[in-house]
C-alpha cells in the first residue's frame, strides 16, 4: 500500500497512491520500487530483507520505520489500515522487535539498496503469528529556482513524501488459519451488485487471500464476478462490487468463495487454508 503526502495533507487509501500536487510539479521522476511487498520472518532465522530500487531520475532520501496495524472496514464496507502509535498490551505486535539496517539513506537514480531486518523477539512466545508494518518513506523534490528577469526559468518544486506500508509477519511454531463467512447479503446499487459479508479469521495466523463473488444464472453459468484481495486479521465486513452490465433481470445464485491465495503474493509465503464457500439467492431488478 502506498500513499503520497505533500505538505501536511494526508489521507491513507488502501491499494492506491494519491498525489496532491500542482500541475507544474513533475513527480514522475520519483519512483522507488520495493520488493517483496509482504515480509515473512520465522523463528528459525529471525532475519529478513528488502530490496529498494530507485527507478526515477532524481535521488530519494529514504527512511524506514515500523508500526503495528491491520486491515479493517468502515461502516460502508470500505477498507482502511488501522494503525496504532502504541500497540495495545494484548496485541500480537512484532513492531518493536524489528531492527532495520540502515534506517535512513540516500538512494541515487537507478541505484538499488538491500535493507536488512533483524528480529529480536522475547525468549518466551506462544506458537502463533505476530504482526507489524514496515513503513518506507521516500522524499524527493523537483528543482526549485527563480532566475530574475527570465520567466521561462521559473520552476516549481514541492517536497513530496511517498509512504509504502508493507505487511510484516513473524511466525513462531506450527500455524493454522481459516475463515468463517456469516451474514452474506447483496443489493443492487447503480450498475453493480454490492456484496457484503462478515468475515472472521480462525486459527493462529492471519487469513491472507481473496474473496470472490460469482453471479450464476439458472444453468449454473457465471455471468459476472468480482474479486477482492484481502487480509483478515480479526474480522472484516468488506464490500465486493459485481458489475451488472449486460446482466438481465431475474433470479440468480450468488456464490461467495474465500481462498488463501492472491495473485500479488507468492504461494510459499502464505499460510494455507481450505476454501470456504456460501451461497444466496439474489434478484436483479
């Protein structure tokens, strides 16, 4: 998840980057790629790493910090990242265990840098998964100069900070995960069928995967579907839009399926679970 900040303007939006800038600013020059987007460390190694590559044409000042947080949903089903300045005492937080080397550095254009992560957990831990967030902030600015008497030499530079918030998992012992789907419902809104359900994680690890909503006709043919990648740490009640363009009025079967796989996450980094499915009948007006 990446979010951009200019000045004091701030708004965190999952799955997107928002740039609040004037039209005269050139921000295409600032682009730091990070891999992996999901960091998994276990009790056998207690170490991990990140690779940062500056794909832009200006240098970036990079700083890296940690915090505790997890995905949540608001009353309308919108996804957001709930974070804490100080993790609750009962939270399975690994944020304070993570040491970053280096924490601050300058990344020149087209250069790459490996960042090491060392995890020092308490000596006594329950067998379960612990969570944190790695926050990578990169700062860059377009040149700012004014040449007296030459209006063509006026350039506008804005201090731009782009924050990438990466999921961090510390795994201790043998883990399991699963998902329960309750209170599934759907309603037509505009040109979409908006599907919502209460998702509750089971087991000792977060459920990282996808929720698919498939609309099927009386012959069992899928006429439309929507897919939402997600991570369920506690509970979520997200909305999954299913496009209704070209779908005729009538009675359909909606199939909700949760699987522990995502196209943006390598399968070997996931704690796998059996697929979970529920169905309901919906009427498209």
